């Protein structure tokens, strides 16, 4: 009966050169999948938080909406009061 070490040695000698990098390729693939899963979880969490803030903001507004110009003259400015 053949010794298992001799059989494994012969198999290693006949192995294609691509097998030498197989282990590092597998570990790189696992790391890439882990990073993708982490990024996906972060995006889902951000989406969930944004959806909750939007829903709560739409259901229970803090104050009635008031339309005032952002960079214009406010309606209560003296120039508007005198012109009207």
C-alpha cells in the first residue's frame, strides 16, 4: 500500500501553478463579500432612518408651514409695511 505522504507529494508536484494562489484568492473573495455585506447593512440602516424621519415629519409636523422668502425682504419688514 502506498504511503499517503508520497501520494500527496506526487499530487502537489503535478498541481497547476494557479493552485499556489488559490488560498489568497479565496480569502480575498471572503473579505470582499464581508465588506459588501457591511456596506449593504449601512445603506439599509440609512434608508430606514431616513424613512422613519420622513414618516414622523409628515405625520406630526412641529409647526404650521409659513412661506417666507429665503433671501428676500420679509413680509414684516418696515419697507413692506410702508409700501402697502
